[in-house]
C-alpha cells in the first residue's frame, strides 16, 4: 500500500509500488509477490538444466564478441545469487540489444574481466521488469532521464524483462520493444529478456525476486550486489551509489538526485479553476456531473470541495500509462489525509485508469500525480 507525502515531497519520499499478478501493492520497488507463476515455473523446468550447465563456459567465449578479449588471468568471483551482499551469477544473454537497437551478446563474465570494452564503468544497474507490471514504466523512464548523470558516474544500465504480459517467459526481442517505448529519450541501457539468459530464466527463478519492478546495483570490480531495492522503502539512489560504490548502501535512503519528467499536458488542458484549486483555502466546489482537468506541473496538485450533504461517489478517469494520478481525502486543518483502521491514507490510489472514492457529507479532496506524474483527467461526481 502506498503512503503519501505531498507535492514536492512525493518524488523523494515515495517508492515505486511493487506489484504481483493479483494486483497487490507494497511500499518498495521489491514489495509484493511475484506475478506470472506459470511463466516462472515453466522457465525453470524447461531451460534451467540446459542453461545452468553451459552458462559459465559458453558465456565467457560468446561475451568476447561484445568488446574484445577478456583479461587472460581474470576469473569470475564465486557466485552466490541475487540480493544484497551476494556475487551475482555469471549470466549471459544472447541475443541482447543495445540502446540503438543493435543486436549484441551481453556477458557478465566479459563485463567483469574485459577492461577494454567495459573499463569506463564501475557499476551495473540491473532493473528487472515485467510486461504486465503497471509501475515498471515509471522506473524505466526514471533511469532513462538520469542518463547523463549515470554516464558521468560510470554506471551501465541493464534492463531485464523477466516476464511477458501474461507472466510467461520474455525474450530479448520483446524486452527491446518494451524498453524502447519508455526509455526512448536517451536510448539508455542494454535490453535483455530472461528467456535468452543462460541459465534460462535465471533471474526470474532466483528466490530473491519477489516483485516487479526490482533493482540491484552491482560493483564491477567484484560483481557484488551493493544496493538492493528490497532493502529500502524508496527508489534507489542510483546516481549516488554509482558515484561511491565502496560506501555502505545496505540501507539506502531516498535519492537526492532525481530526474525531471516532461509534462504530459499544458495550460490548455488545465481546468477553468486552475490557480484557485492549488491551495486548500481557495479550493473550488466540485459540482455534480463531469469536470475535466489536468495535473500538468510535476508535483502540483488540485484541491476541490465536495458540498453534498449525503453520500457521494467520485470517479476519476485518466491514462495510467501516461501518468498515474491518485485522489485523497484531506483534513483542511492538517493538510494531510486521515488514515483508516489499518493506518493507510483515505483515498483511491490504484494502478488502473480509474480511481473511485466514496464518502458522505462535505469533504476536501486532493488530486495529485504519483512520483510527479502528469496527465489530464475527467471527474464524475454523483450524489448517491
């Protein structure tokens, strides 16, 4: 379940929601349960044995195609698995795709040992996504927009598509299509599908993977996982970790270096009451029927008053793929939402194109973009 920190605090204080295939949510990138059990089980049974035996030997030879000869006396550290403090297995993906869509082979043994090809990088950021995951695109865009800072800090991004839209195995062609859609501003990263991994579905079937999106940051010098999204309630501070990979990132806080997302709408899309509804004190009354508006400035919010004395229902429709909007009940005295019996803020903050909020009597509400998201919306207020 998401927590809310309002307006400018949203970007830093909120984590992306980890999602399972049943729509459950949790606070961090790695929260919730892994979706697509069918894909995971099938992948493990079908390809685990074949891929596992041949991965290390074949990967070293094939990976050399990426950038030249590996250091002759370089050996890969003892492999542990995914998760903080572990040495990541020597996966390799064939084919893989670079940010320009060129087909390559990407081999972690080669990445570790081949200074000629990879010596400019000190860390590898691995973002693990699934085609069905509604919150993965936002993190893909996040990394793409941080491309200049990550490049300067010596970080290489590896986008891993573990499952397709139905929870089955995702190959690298599907990964390239998915990541190109959301990481097209700077064309950052290498894109791979776990179905083309050796061992087959090696990421998807690792016990560490609990939800999507999840991320790891790996230090190239020893291939150790130095930051792990499952150990934080925030989006990982990718740039800060890359700038100091030898620091202690066992319990990372929120990032200070964050991207600036482009707005998905403009002044012409804002509601007629824009300006008045930017503050609780001047919030306009929302009439019964339909009202169009937009959150067109990142970390901005729209306040409205509902004056109906009896029961009412508010429905908000928007494009979640373009920008995730949420609606909350607000206590005018504190500027914060009241909480329910479980301590969650009162509001509607799901992962679809519709949010529905029901209440009774006069109420103040706030519409806000999750993690600074922007898009237009249509409101329908009905007296029950």
